């Protein structure tokens, strides 16, 4: 029995939806994208949603949008604090837009931002905090929001791997001025490739809409970010912002609409699997597993090998490989230990990140997806008990 990292959650419903789009002859930014955006925003309690072609593009457009709004906008040289465990494209737009990246450590148990480490990095130049909810587990969003409000710092939530997670009654993704989701294949809902930005600000929504499509005004109806010209000829090709083309396709949105309907059921199964995982590993001193904060949507199951017990990750992974259990790095690992760090211009003093380093060197994750994984998890239990 092979235990993979992910599975295909598409069936004939997504296939039919995709074929319908192909037959329609309309491929970009049409009724399916509009409908997906409206339903997504409604389901996750946000006023606006802007669909794009990936979670990475959603991060890029979000960060860019904060440079073009009228009040409280970012400027090159402003400082941004971001935890050392995130995805590569959680960081890249920050440096590409000239922000000064300050790294803080993570909590070894939750794998989310460590607030004590974060607080030490806040100074007068701090204008933005990027919080990344790791692998379905909500960060300490209530406290973060309070800090941001008190210090007049913008909070941006990269929620690309945590759709459906909750803190109290609120979803993750409801806390940031802007929040992003990814619909890549292995994520909580998938559109093949795809992503979305959500916000409650009409201004940011309109800026994001322009930035995603050539920097033009065509897809924006009534807005305060520009005044429509009398001539519809010029309005059709009117460029107001230095944007991109990161538009989603109708096919992705049509498949996303089907996946949204399956969402509640898929999350239920993920959580059921998580109960078994927790039951097996929560008392096992050889591993640190991710401690749930709030209600996780369980993207995957992390295991950090406790070296003090004489076990090594190398030994564990060798046995897993032999038994066809797939594994991988926890999200992107510690960004400070990647070659790309030399391009991110992070102060040297920020590169000492003990917990992120432990997760990077001793940790890995195994898959969780909306199928009953009880047999796979029991097999894992048996194998690991055997090597200990
Ligand atoms: C935290 C985080 N941010 C951003 C992304 C990028 O999303 P995408 O792969 O859709 O570009 C990912 C992808 O897994 C992610 O985990």
C-alpha cells in the first residue's frame, strides 16, 4: 500500500464543468470567474475576492496593491516582518517591491510565527507583517491583529495552505487587510493551478483587479481609483497601474465552483484523519507533531524527529521510502537555509532562527487528503514503532 502526499479530488463533475467552458468559447475572466469570486467571498466572510492564476500571483498582486492605495501605502525601504517558515513566494514579492525583510522565528510546536521573536523585530520602520498560517494551522491571529492595530502596521495573511481553518468563529483569511489562497493541486480546494485574494476594502479590490489584468481599467465598474473617460474607445485600453497578466481561466473557475460544493465534506475527512494521526503520535516522545491552534484544516501531518532520543531523520526517511510512504519538507523549510537568501537582503542578525532550523533539519511531512487514511496511518504507526 502506497501512502502518497496527495490525491486527485476531481471526478466527472469537474470534467463536465471544464468541457462546458471549452464548448462555450469564452476562456478568460467571464461568468465563471465572477461567480467563483462571489461565492468564495461569501463562504469565507469577505466582501471582495479577486481570482488569479496561482497563490504566488495572489501574494504578488496583494503586496503590489499596498503600494498604490491612497492612504497608508507602503514605500520602498519600509520594513516587513515575516516568519522564517513560509513558502518561497511569500517572500519574493517583498524584496521585488523594495521592502526590507526582517525574519522572525517560529514556534516549534505550532510551526507558526513565534510572537516573542516577532515583537523583538518591530520598530518605527515596521509597516507590514506577513503572517503565514502553516499547513492548515491558524497562527495567533487575534493577538497579531491587536499588535498591528496598536502599532499601525498592516497585516497581510498568506493563507495559501490553510483554507477552512478557524480561530473561534472566524476563518483564517478573515484577519488580514488582504489574504490569499492557493488552489494548487494538493490544496484544500483545487482548480489545477489558481489562487485568490480576499479583502474587505473596495479600493484594494479595485487595485488588485487592475494589477491582475495589464494594469487596465476594463474589468472595474464603479471605482474611486479612477474616473471613467467619456470615450469608451480609450477606456477599453486604458492603463492606470504598472500591472501584470495573472488572470485566471474560466476553466479553473468552473472547476473551483464544483470544488467549493465539495469543500465541507473534504475538510471533514481531513479532520477525521487528523484525529487518528494525533491519537497515534501525540504521546510519542520521539517526534514533535504540529500542535493545533484554533481549528486546523490539516493540510498535512508534520513530524519533527527528536534527536535527543537517538533517532535521526535520515534513518526515519530511509524506512519510510522503503515502505512507499511519501514525505517532503515542511512547507518551504527555513528560508535562511536556502541559497536564495543571498538575494533577500536580510540582516545577518536575523539569520539565527533556532526553531525554524530544527524544523528544517529534523522535520518532514506526510500527506493528508480527503480520503480515509486510517490504514495508511496505522501502517506508519507500525513501521515507526518498529524502528524506535
Ligand atoms: C504558504 C504558501 N504561500 C504561497 C504558495 C504559492 O501558491 P501556488 O503554488 O498556488 O503559487 C504556497 C504553495 O503551496 C504556500 O504554501
